[in-house]
């Protein structure tokens, strides 16, 4: 078992450090956990009963000490080494990790357009530990409940528990196949899509003794089975894009591979893989697997942040792994082993004290971050004109960055999203289960005469901040329909195979025709990134034509640039005005807008080319008019987007309404 653990953690570490991909090793941990915990609970139930509270105390007394040491170290290191824009997300994720809710925090971020492009935090890897912690809580309750029901009706415990695991695991597996088709990032972190992996391990624990007694499992067969499992496990991350394909059918690959190794067991064959897995080196790494998993990710992430790299070379990666092994050994020797020598009560109290330390440290960090996040200045003011500074009439000499704070602050930037204080009231649409319609009433609803719908992906949504300013001034109401990576079109543009996006766009059209707004605000182009890739897809034009038939005007906004780096990270590490944080405009924008060469543009469309409000004639800068332009590598801050309102308003003035 320790050898399989070692193989799984080595795959996780090596793939993270050098390959930059997910290996499937975490799925092996889930299967092993299900195997060990379910097997132990079954044996306890068969002996007479399960003490649920005692089981929880034992399990969490083993987990808490090591994880709280790493979390505390992460808070301290993060404060000193992370740029300020990463402080708030890291604090939130640290607390979520301590509460075994990190997977849900990341699941929320995966469907939150404001957070989905945030950089990976130093505690992101705690998502898998959170799911394991949730399993530790639920498994004793489930097995104890099955045992009680079995004693009452005299049924066979083994058969009843097998049926329960098949039912729960089958439902979870079906959900894990369905959800990625609708929302793969959410599916990856969702607890319900991972339950079947624990259930599979539990089923193996219940039946492995009977499987091992089969005469077909000769030493030669076991050797082939074991090596086949190892080869399949090692090749999983190479052949599959795990982070995009998992969970679902693809996750059967590493879990069944691990099951093959467990079934092979001690092969009795001189060439069996068990000789490798039971060797001293892998057994030692297996003993260190938990702290090694905990340490490698923050060490890797901090190294990437401080070096400004996306990937480490061979020597740098080896250094990260070496440091991780040293810290893992120290944690195992001076934390895990010492806590293991204590009785369960003292071990749990030790973990509780360390957990309190994490909360105090995280709370202090949060307080400092909150103080720095306050923005006392108002964008659009003389000292912070934002996009107004790019107007030909603006006197740039009147601006002195040395006398003005940057707004939003670096701490606040990741959360400075398009809502900009606007309260959307969202609810389902009758035209599609995946369509949510959000509304913002006019300041004076009784006298309001206009409703504008903002439709599309996050790049359309970000202009809601500018529209909110106009709506406030002109007493308009707003409607929003948003889906990540799904601009308004007649098909899926960003991810061609995403049928869910195509269906969503169809539902949006039905909603707009059924309850027509006075105008629709959406994108005119997409894919503005280095290399001059900007385009106006044919699907955009066809969607506009359908709205023209319905008599609905469209204001189409030119997309903003996407950078190859996180702009806020760059400003935080290199300082305001650093040349490396700016990009040559001519590598991003063609001198002419792409819709000017696309046939079939209907007369209901008015274009809003805001490129001159985002970039000056030479550069697309990180900061304009003392306002931070970007919140990540491709989304405008709400503060800056709001300063584009005067330019956007001129497009609405051109509408024939």
C-alpha cells in the first residue's frame, strides 16, 4: 500500500513541477482512502458496532497537525512573498482549506467569472484533502447506518453494504459523466462527482479477499496485472488531459489501474511489481506521501511567483522537489510521529491548537489586506480620470502619479469586477434550465423608459460597469444574461464542441424575443491577443441578424486585449509604470476593426470601438489615469470599465430608438 501511495504522490509532484499537468495521482489517493476506511469500518461493524465519534477523532487527529503546520507556514510565507493582489484570495482559500471546504471554494470560483482567471493559490491543492475530509465525516455515518439497518432486519452486512456502495457510487459516477458536459471546471472540484472513486475503493475492500482466492490469479497473472496497473497509471497523465477530461469516464483509468495493483498484491512471482513497490525507497516515500503532497505545491507556486516564470527548468524543478522532501521529512519526523505517539485526545487537542494558530494568522493577514484594499478615491475624478486621460482634450501634464494612489488597490483588484456595487437580482428563465436572467431596476422604475440587456461571456459582462453608470444617469433598467467562455452567437465560439454554450445561446435568443429589451449590449469581436488574432465571427453576425428580424437594436463593443501575463502580478512585483507591464498596441489590434471586412452586418447594429479608451496610440498600458486597467490577464477592473461610460454612451446615442 505504501508503495502505491509513493507512486501516486511522485506522479502528482513530477507532473506539477515539470510537466505542468495533472497526473491522476489524486484519484489513486481517493481510491486508497475508500479502500482503507471502508474496510476498517466494515470490520468494526461486523465485530459489533462503530463508535462514530471515536472514528472521527482518530482520523482528524492524524490529519490536522501536518496540514495546519503547512497552512500556518503558507500564511507567513504568503505575506512576505506573494504580491498584494493574491492576499485576499489566499486568505479565503486558507480558511476554506482548514474547514475542509477548499474544493467548494474552488468550485464556486470556477463558475464565478470574476474569479475563474485568478492565479492558482499556494493552497489550491487542498481541494483533494477537503473531499477526503468530507468522506471521513460521511463514511462512518453511512456504514453505521447500514449496520444498524442490517441488524434490525437480519440481512447480510456484506451484501447490504455492497449494494449501498453500488447505488451511491453508481449515482455519483453518472453525475460525474453528466456534469463535465455542462460545466467541466465545476465538475472537477464537485464532491458528488468524486464519491464513486471512494466507493470503488470500498467495494474493492469488501471483495478483495474473495478475488484473491480465485484460482485464475496465478503468480504470473498477478505479475502481469500489477505491472499493467503501474504502466497504465504512469501513462495516464501523458495520454489524457486530466484537468479537462476528469472526472467521469476518464477517471476510470487511474482508479482501475490502482485497483489492478491492489488486486495483484503479493504476486509470488520473481518479476512481480510488488518487489518494486515494497522496496525500501518507495516505502519511505510512501511514509512521507502526505506531508510531501502538502508541501510541494506551495513551494512550487511561490517559486514561480518570485521568478516570474510559468514553468521551471530541470534544475529548478529538482530544487523544488528536494526542498519539498526535506520539509516533508521534518514534518513527518517532528509532527506526525510525535503526534502519533500521543493518545487520541491529546493529538486532537494539538491539532486544534494548531488550527487556531492558522485562524489567528489568517485573520491578521486579512485585516491588513482589508486595510490596504480600501480605496478612498473615486475613478473619474480629476486625480483619477481613468480612460478620460486618453481623450485628446485631456491635459496629461495635470496628472502626477506620485501624488495619487493607484485605484483599485492591488489588494482590491482581483475582486474589482463588473458588478461595481450593482445588485443583480437573478432567477431562472423558462427558456432554458442553464439560462439565468439577472435584472437591475432603474433608479426610478415608474418613469424609466429604457431597458438594456447585457449578453454574452465575461468580456461582455465587464462592460456592465460602464452601462451601470449610464443607466444611473439616464434612468434605465438593466438585464444580464451571462455564461463563461460563451459570447453571444448562434454557436459556441470559444469552445467549438461546447453544445451547452450553443443551447444557452438559443435560450438567450428565445428570452430576448419573448421579453424584448430596448437594446442589447454584447461583443463585436473576440480573441484580441498578441499576434493579431482579433475576429468578428460569422456566428456573431448571424445572431445580430436574428435580432434585427425581431426589431431589437444592438450595441456591439470591440473586445479588449488579452495579455500573456497577469497584469496585476506584474505591477505588484515590478512597480507602477514598469515597461514590462505594457504591451505594444500594434501587436494586439489591427488598424481597422474586424467587423469592417465581414459581410452581412445588419442595420440594427451600432459599434462601440473602445480600443482608444483602453490603449493609447502606441501601448496598451497596465495603468491609465491613475486607474488600474486590468484585474488579471484579460478582464478590465470594474473601476476602469466605469470610466469608459462616456464613450459607450455615444454609441447608444446613435441608436434609432
